[in-house]
C-alpha cells in the first residue's frame, strides 16, 4: 500500500492523502461489485464473499454505484450483457438438442439471467380485500377441510 504523502516542506504526513487512498480503494471495490452484479449476475452475498466484505457493505456500494451510473450507461451495459447471454444461449440450444449433459440446466440459468436483466422476474404487488363476513366464510371452509 502507498505511504501517505508528505506535506510539501513540512516533513509531516498529509492526512488527506490517506483519505484519498481509502476512497480510491472503496471506489475500486464499488466498481468490482458493480461488474460482478450487472455482468456476472452474482448475488450480494456472493459478491461480499468474493470481495471479503460484509453483505451490508456491498448493498451500500451498489447503491452508490447505481447513483454514479447514468441511465444511458445502464442501457448500454444492458445491451452488451443481453448480447453475451444471447450468444451463450445460441450455443446452449445446440448442446441441448444434441443431448449434452448439464446443458439444459445451463440454458435455464442463462434464461433466468436474461429475465432478470430485463426485469421480467420482478414481483408483482397483489392486494386482496374482502368483507369480514367473506373472510369468516373462507376460514370456516378451511377449517372443514
């Protein structure tokens, strides 16, 4: 690790230099986490294990990384990742047809990643409402079963 720089002409270490070095290390970790999440599709826990930090640190890193990346950057990245997944799927389709072991599972993982990339796996919010009488009738029916 680099030594903190000396203040010019004083012989004393510059405390801001250590802060700059720490911030550069945090930025590098954020960039790595961003690539591992967006390109490799790793979970927060997997990223944390790979980088040797807590999952909460990765959550904060990715939150800041999203703020740093412009929407145009994200669309460009999404297009690149989409092309890579499509390329992999083309090869996997041939492997599935030829009956190669494990190819079906690999194809399913690639399809899952593609769905995540385009937000097709996003949960949907569902609200249920019923009167007290309706709920009582439903509970009574459940108890009979």
